[in-house]
């Protein structure tokens, strides 16, 4: 097993309970944890309301508690018991509603009796709860109290950045995201593997020829924000780039190719995984993570995505079943070796 495997798994264990979103205290706390692993990480802050291309950075979302209470006072879908129970960025609510009205606000995963889905409403003012089908079916009564104790405040979107300067300004680029709560593979595997890769490069390669740039972002809005600030620099200097996500399970080795399709990033990644037993290759048209932004028309950076099993292609994806049992030290170590190669 790669010597970093156990360390990376412990980092996931530590980060897993933190309630993250695209902007807010959970994301910042998680970045601060990763900065302890690599203290040279710099924080870049962008204020709420700032226009980034044709997007706007939202306000920070602070959530303190949420639950559904039945007529007997029993609480269901408690945020404090599982932070996936609340639709991310839900507006404040405190009222009594009917069963019919409540059920319109409950999201379930129809493919599983026990999975709590991960649902967001980042850019639309809304609210809701997420429950397993079994939990929803257990709700009794016709009247319910719903509480969402949250608020929105003007703050900052934060990005973590590490630049290892080489002899040349031409650089290799790595990006991963850190904005999902309590999802081990589709969330935390990418940041911990990237953190370990940084430590290995700094330890093994004291004087690199090229420079290495690493960023830790909230998905989509983070890459858009970073591109808005650094596009000229990135277009000038990037030789190859890699988006890292879903690298903790043991099922597949996957590349989602850049829009160019035969960039140095594509070739380098394919050369490292093509001989693996469960190798899978996806064209850019099957995109779904930050490669969408890095390879968008008029951006066209040479960035490919590396996964084990591709996002959206495993049954636990975006549910509470994407937990600590889905990732392993062995698989994390294997993914680190691929990227190091």
C-alpha cells in the first residue's frame, strides 16, 4: 500500500463531519484543515455579489439547525444527526404545514430505501429536506412543524492555492473541489489525494523544471471565479491540467478527456491508466465536473479529469451511502500513484 494511504484516509475521517457548501464557514474550516497539511497554501477571497463572467458569487450560507417535528413532538430529518438532511442553501423557515405541503418539500432517492440524497439550491431561494424513502414513509400525522434555522450573509468565496515554482513559468495545473458535505468519494477523496501529491512533489523533487499550480475550490463557481481572475495567465502557461474527483473507490480507473481530446494531459493520464483492469474512457461530451469550465469554448485549457469510478456512475453517488466505507487507504494510495506517474 502507498505509505500515504492511511494518512489520506484519516484526513477524510477528520473532514467528513464538517458541513460544507460553496460559500460559508464549513468550506473555510475545511480549507484551514488542509492548510495544516501544506502550510504554504494561500487563501484567495472573492466577495459576495462579485460578477465572474456572467455568474455572481452568492452570499455565504450559515446553517445552525433544521428538522421536521410531528404532532407528538418527535423530530425527523434532523440536521444535527445528518447534515445531508437539509437542502443546501435552504432559506429560513419556521411554521406549521400540512402533510401534503410537507411532502412536496421532501426529496428522496427513489432507487434506495435507505439512502439520503444530497440536494442543493445554490442559486434559487428555496428550502427543503432530504430523507431516505424509509424515513419518509415513517412520517405519521397530518400537521408538522418545520424549522430551518439558517441565514445568508455577505462574505467571501474562498479558494486555496499552492504554487510550486520551477525553473520555467510553464506549469502543470491541478484542481479539486471541496464543497460537498459528508460525501467521502465524491468530495473528500480529491482534496486529500491532491494534498498528498503536493507533499510528495515537494519531498521528492526539490528543483522542478516546470512549475506546479494546485487549487482547492468550490465546484463550478470556484473554477469560474478562478478563471475570471487568471485566464490570461493560465492560457499562457498551462502545459497540462488535471481535475481530480471521485478517486477513493476501488472499481474503475477513468479519464474524462479534455475538449481538445489529445492534449498532453489526456495523453499523460491515459498512459498511466490504460493498462488497468477496469479502465474507462469518456469523451468531453460526457463531462460533468470542473472540466466543463476549464475546457469551455474560448477557454480551451488542456485539462482532463481523473476519477476512479466516474461521478454519477456509481449507485452511492450524491447520497449518504457515499460514506467512509466506500473509500479505502488502498484505493486512495493507488490514485496518488497514478497522478505521481
